[in-house]
C-alpha cells in the first residue's frame, strides 16, 4: 500500500512509529504474543507488541532480545500500571467454590500475599536500557517523571482509554497516542479513572468522541477483525487500529488447543464480560467456570488477588486440554477469526482495507 494513500492523520502516526501499515498487533500478556508473533508482525511493516505485564524484568529482557534477533523493525513493549491492593480478605463463598474446582482438577489453591515479586519501576528500567521504540501500557496513567524519562530516550508512549476522560488524562500526562478500547474488545478493560464504574462504550461511539477531545492520535481497538473494521475505524478519525483476537489464531501465537477450538467454534453471542477470573472486568468466551462463578461475581476479590487465586486452576485446565476453567479471552468478533500466518493475515488486512476505501471513494 502506498503511504501517500492514507489520510494525514494516519501518515503522522505511521511516521512517528516508523511503520508502514496502520495495524498494531495488541500486546497479549500471559503468553499469546510470542517473540515469533511480534517479530513476524513487525517484519511485515505493521507493529508487533510484547505483552510484558506479567513478566519479571529478566523475562522482559529476554523477550526483547529474542524479538531483536528476529527483526530489526520497530516493536512495542506493553506493561500494566501498578494498582493498589486494597484488601486480602476473601469471601468464604468464593473460597469454597474455588476449592471445589481445585479438588476436581487435583491442584491446591495458592497462598496469596501482598508481596510483589518485582516492581513496575524495575520493569520499565528494562525498556529504558534496551533501546525499545514504543512503550504502551494499560490500567492507569504513569506519573510525569516516568513519561519524561521514557521521552528522553525517544520512546513513543501509548496509553489505553475506555472513555473520553481517561483519554484526556493520558494526553495531559504526555502520551504520544491513545488506544480507544471499545467495549467489543477481548481481554481486560483498560479502565482506570472513571468514577462511573467500568465504561462500556462501543467503538463506533467511543473513537470519534476521543478523536474530538484528546488532541493526540487515536488507535481504535475492539472487535476489529478485517479490512472493513480497519476502514471504518479510519473513517471515524482513528490513525491506526490495535487488534488482539484476530492475531490469536495466527500460527506464531501461543494459544492452547482448547482456546483455539473455542475461538473457531464461537459465534457473535459467545463472549461476555466477567470479573470472575481475575477480579477485573475482561471479555472472554463463556465456559463452565464463568457459569458457576457468576452468582458470586460481586464477591470476587479485586485484581490481582482473584487472578492469583485462579492461576493454578487455569493452568491445570489447559494442561488437561479442557476449556472449562481457562480464561478464553476473545472479543465480540471472535467468529471472524482465520487461521493463517501473521504475514498472510496482515497482507489480507491491507488488501481488504484498500479495497473498501477504494470502493467507497469510487462510489462518490
Ligand atoms: C488474549 C488477550 C490479552 C490481552 N492482553 C493485553 C495486555 O497485556 N495489554 C493490553 O494493553 N491489552 C491487552 N489486551 C487488549 C488489547 O490491547 C485490545 O484492546 C483488544 O484485543 C482489542 O479487541 P479485539 O480482541 O476484539 O481485537 C488483550 C486482549 C486479548 C484478546
């Protein structure tokens, strides 16, 4: 695709990120976004992202080095902004239900402590020491000192917003661009600042409102699975898109067989928003764990306590090839997933986007 073809708002962000296509592979913490996936995406001229939120500083360092062995193109590293853990008190009913699942799977429930194994500061230092081109994050807004240190290294900073107020806060903090995460999105809601619960604004309404208010480039995210979704996002004023679910079924992604099967067998009504797995709202495909935990949804402890409590259950379920207790994160477009290499997917996305944009302008 010729870069001159893009609207000005797109060209500006492509230049800033040093990429050719306005497509970002979403960071997917917990395993799916392997170094092979990130590098394959970046090698096509789109932007690959390492989902480093759960990784220790040593693991982040190693992932960055693996990606750099496979590509000399820009890629992004994504972290989670740290959150206050308010209380370690866990409801008896929640514990009882989780113990029932543990017995069934033959695992123990872990001891959960307030001690973190590493700090956000240690994680970000690895990015600063490694000449990474893009830093993205979710679940919060970094202090000005962090953003200044990142900018000093000429790193582009991208935050995540689920409403206009959050986007404004990210722009004021000095972010270079903002991901507008619509309610269609797979995985966790990036919500941090809202006093009105978890905003659930669909992308069609969210993207133009953030474009009008944020004064920085906007990256549309949530439910975008093909060139029609990309063209629509650009029409709404976005400068690029960030796609997660579409990349889960790429051959370079690390996604367990039960998860892949669930994606392939999913339909438009298969996903829902739940806090039962982690204590924070996230969208995934319905399964037995969600069905049986949902009556206790409001009693589940906040993230990251519930996330730690359910980790061994999720891993044991995966090891047994059983989808019942896995967090099958996926967006509302999961039924449009296609199995291919990252390169084939991006080639198809670019061609489709071009075709949609051309056919629309030729009808004018
Ligand atoms: C499996 C999975 C894991 C995700 N992990 C992260 C993450 O670590 N950091 C982040 O900023 N966003 C994460 N997201 C959200 C994506 O950035 C993006 O908003 C979402 O995938 C867009 O919706 P879609 O999946 O319908 O394309 C994740 C999404 C999925 C599906």
